[in-house]
C-alpha cells in the first residue's frame, strides 16, 4: 500500500462556491501560475505518485456553501483518479482543511475522533488543551486552528490502523510591528506549536498503549534551522512526536547531532534575497509495530529525487502545483 501526504498550496482558490473547478487563466494563489495551470499540475502529480490514499493538507474549504469532500471528489472525477472517495474530520475557519482522498477498492476510512472535550490529559482535538509549557505556574489554554483528522482505516486485507492527519500552526510572526513584538509573537507561536505536539503525542501514546498501529502524517511546520527560537524550549515538536514512539527516517536523520545533508519537502522563494529556502516540514510517522512491514519512504523532490529530475513533465508539475512536495510511504498493510 502507498500512503502520501501532500500540502497543496492555495488549493481552495481553484474551486468556486459550488465546489466546481475554476479552470481559467485567472491567477491562482501561486505566483505567476494560473488556476488552469495549477489544476493540471496537481492532477499530474497525483497521477504520478499513484497513492492508495493521500492526505491533502490545505484541502478545499468547507463552509456555508462549500464542502471539502464534494470538491475533492469532483476533482478526482474530473481527472479519473482512482482515489475517488474522500473523508475529512472537523472543519475549521482557515479555509485550509485536512482530508483524505482514497481508493475505495483498497481501503475504507471513517472519521473517529478519540477523547472527551473535558479530558485534562488529552482532550478531543476540537477541544481545549491545558498545559504549562514554560513552567511559570500559569496554565496555558491551547486550541488547534486546524484540528487534526483522526481516522480508523481498514485495508482490503483486513488490517486496521489509526491514521492521524495534522497541520500544525505556522510560527511566522504575522502582524509584528517591531523587533520586540516579533520576538514576543515568535515565542508565543513556538509555545503554542509545542503544546499542540504534546497534545498529539499523548493521543499517539494512548493508541500505542492500546496496541493500535498508528500512522501520523502531514505538515508539522517544524524542522531544524527554521527559526532562532527553536532551542528555547529544549526540543522541537518533531522530537516530541518521535519520543512518543513514532518513527520517520527523514525526521530521525534531521535531528541527529550531526545530521549532514538534511532532506527537504518544501521550497520557498525569498525574492528579497534572490534565493530559495528549502525546509523539511512534511512527515509520515509510523509506530514501532509497523516498522517490520517493510516501510519505504520517498520525498518527490523535483531536484533531489533522480526519477523526478529526469522526468521533465513531472518536474515542472511539482514546481507548478505547490511549494511543498509529496511524501509517500510504501508499506505492507
């Protein structure tokens, strides 16, 4: 089975209020890319990776008129993708939903959130988490702006596992009017992100203790060297999740004492500097009980993956579709 996570930048902009595609020459949310160009590029990438299930990060919006599942299934039908069914968890207010596109002939998936809203240890993901992260005797109250999606998945071979899709809060200090305010906002955002990671880790530990296989995937917006505040709290959100009993070889490599060349799953243009920034943000983490299922990870990076580089059509599609690249996991399930 092949699982994938793919952050599709500004995907919601490609759909109208009736969840139909806007395949015209108007600009998408991506710089110098039209909606029609991005729509086609995303389809080429999804066809190339040929996953049995894809976590779509920044999926189309659910609101008063729009519906994420309907939009994704319309998209899959338009391009005859075998991942023809979609499921999502809790909707949010950011126009960036989390949803799973999947092949119904390979697996079944349903939303099954765990925990109670008033649980003090690990509440349900649409609840409030109480934690004192900075040891100041003051309890912080944390909410997910994008509640993680919790699914129970059953494969055609009757293997059952828990799948958690996540998109943690960005650390960018938006709205800062001064250097001091930027520092304050950056530290506050870092604190919130770590609290979300602790919350996720506790849920993962609950499943592991119950001997339920777990796969956590998505955009964790964390990796080595992303900002100057990453060492302030002693560990990153990725390290917190690894310590909960999860494994991802790219995360493990990046967090070694001497990591060497760090993998990258995203590429952002820094126009004011005349260069691109690359970062490791997207992960597929598995519990230890799945490590004997012959897992094999791949980052579909247009310049670092030899097969992607040699296929000019795929390489261009990866660069046009999003500022993130898909990560896939092949595993015997």
